[in-house]
């Protein structure tokens, strides 16, 4: 198998292919693992808390845990949370649903852009300069994610949601777009596969890693949103393929940054190994979810204490607290669009993305 890969053939296949295969296997086993397609408590702990929420906090290792990084862009790291909270406060005062809708659509864009970002990294690693190739790659990724999202909007309500019930907007007439969108989706996938086969016949270096990301994106978004129809199946196909690769990237970055800056907080955690890194994320995720449950939701007293019948905060207090608790997510969405740009790449980040060493291939 040739490449190039980001972290090496085995790790890339394990992270991108393994997370997708695991998610699809869980989706297939949904009748045995969940009751009527609902997400059980163990599933919420394993997939939502330990992956979806935890991966958000991994951004701290690239930003707020790094003293030098904080000093370099202090204004950004101070102003961004303030701006996110202020915007959330205003939106929440207008309507709680308006707040969650705004956050949901920002999150959706973040999920889509991450897949496009992985493809762009693989393209850069391979030294691809073709404008046609870049346009086709991007179009295929946006079709692979956009068509299921269109289908979802055209068939509301569904048994699953992004954050809260009603956070996606129902737009009349979207059903008429599903058929043409499906044709475009299929044609772009066919074009992508045809170009990949043509490149293979020309004996060019085959970017297996890029093809793996594109293929798993097509499969998991289609299966999780269109082919299946349950909260459990959507959660596993949505969360695992998004969160696990991001945590892998941040672990590699943390390890490289620790070698670069020994004695720092990042270096101390990295020196304890991947379990310490993940344990830190898990602890932060648990604290965040405990605060959400004790202050806002009151739906998991068995895990976080409190009572289901505990009084809810008033409108003004919720407008203050909810955007504050959502800051890890909102800042993560915005920062992720900034941190991984080529012009912002230091040595540790370059190595974490595979650019600081020779292209990784397998024999």
C-alpha cells in the first residue's frame, strides 16, 4: 500500500477506517444494543460524554494549556469566548430555540468542514496541485454530507436531533429537491471513483488515505441519517467518525509539542502517555456534563446527583448560564477553523499533520 499518509498506513487505517467500521457495526447491531432505537445510558457515556464532549476539550492542548500559544494570540483567546458568550446570551434572550438553532447550524458546518479538512491535508501530503482534483474532492465531500442533511430537513421530525427537539428548521418544498440532489450525489461519487481509477491506471501515487476519508464519509453520513432511523444509529455514525480522528490528531500534536517544550503542562501530560491525555479529556467532559445536568437539564440524577424535579432556572438566568456552559463547544467550532491553517503551522503541528517528515508509506 502506498500513500502518503498522515501518521502512517496502519494508524490512518485504524483511526479513519476503524472508527467508521466500528460505528457501522454498532448501527447494524442497534436492535440488540438499544431499546426501540433509543440511546441507552451506557451509549450516552461511551459515545456522547467520552467522545463527543471529550474531543471538544482536546482543543485546550492546542490553545489554553499552552503558555506560549496563549502569549502569541492573547487577544484572540480572550476576546473569542467573550464574543461567543455575548452572542449566545443575546440569542437566548430572543428565544432558547433560536440559540440552539444557531449553535446547531454552526456545529453542522464544523462537522462538514472537518471532513473537507482531512481531505485537504491528504491532498497537500500527496502534493496534488490539480484544480480539477481539488474541486472534485470538495464537491464530493459536500455532497456526501449535504445530501443527507437535505434529506433530514425534508423529513422532519426524525427520531434523532442535533442538540434539542426542533433545532433544525422545517422548510416547505424541500422534498422536491431530494430527488435531484440524490442524482447529483451519485454522479459526484461516480466521478470521484472514476478519477481515482484513472489515476491508478496512470500509475500515479494512490492516495489511499484520502480515498478512505471520502469513502467513510459517504457511508457513515448516508447510513446514519438516511438508511437508518434511530437516535442510537445516528449518534454512533455521527460522533465516532468525527471525534476519534480529532482526538488522535490532538494526541499526536500534544506528544510532539511536549517534546518541543519540555516542562510545560502539555509536556507533563504527554509524558504520562495517551491514557493520561484521554483521562484529562474524560474528566473535563464529566465536569461539563455534570454542570449541564445540575443547572439546566436535570435528567441524569443517577449519574450526577440532584433530582429530576429540581427547579429550572428562570429565562434570564438560563440566558446567562446556557451560553456559558456551551463555551467549550462554541469556541471549539470557531477555533477549529483557525488553528489548522497552513500559515499557523508550527513545527509540532506540522509533524502532527505529517508535514514535518518524509511522506509516511507502507511496504
